[in-house]
């Protein structure tokens, strides 16, 4: 043990005698440790951390490929066909961005841009998610284009409706033609 303490004292004396070398060495160590930590954090977040859903390891994303366009989202008709013919999966659910992920929501003559997506009635049950208030989508709304019902996030409920439970069942306007909302 005395040999280690002797070596450490010698190393610190040498580092004090050459402050330029010491600064460069400390800087290189800091950059190396910082880069290593950033990469390890990214790998954990992207590859290792489980999704926050029930049975996350059972979830898969199905996309179509096209020779000229590459990976594309499947059409709603394809989804319905897959769902009708599925024999080896427990459940299929659809999810699609609306207007590149945003829509205009009008409440009390005030318009606000909000994140928006189409979701089939099976999405929330498949992920093990239940609305805090109100209800999710019904199968009948899947076939009625689902344009009459919205599930809003807790954040939007708090910011736009001040957490008012009366927001459930209220009427808002998402001004868009049905054909613009979802390719069916």
C-alpha cells in the first residue's frame, strides 16, 4: 500500500511541474469520458430501455416497402385486410400522422396548432393505455372514419382546458376535409 501512495505523490509532483501537459491530459480525459457517457446514454435510450407499454417486447411495427419510395406507411385498407386475415398475432392496431403530425384545433373561436394522429380503436388497448377521463375509440368509429372523436393528451387538457373535466364531450373543430386526414 505504501508503494501506491508513493507512486501517486510522484505522479502529482510531475503533473504540477508541467501545467500545460496536465491541462491537455485533463481536457482529453474529460472529452473522452463525456463522449463515452453520451454514447452509452444514447445506446441505452434507443436500444436497451424498454418502451413504457404493457408487453413492450411483443410490439412490432409493420410497414410496406415500395421499389421507388422505400419504406412507406401501409394504407388503411391494407390494415383492415391484415387484421381480417391475422392468425399468428394477438392484435393489430393502426396509427398514422395527420398533416405531418399537426392539425389546427379551434375551441371557442381560438385556433391552436396541436400534435395529431389517427389511431384505430385497438391502439390504446394494445398498448395497455386507458384514458384518464372519458373513453378511447370504439370499433364503430373506425368504420365511420373516426372524425367525430378525439383523445387529447394530459398536457393539452391542462394547457387548453385548464384541467376542466367538462372538456370531455365538448365540441371542437379540426378544419380539414376527411380525405386530407387519412389515406384510406
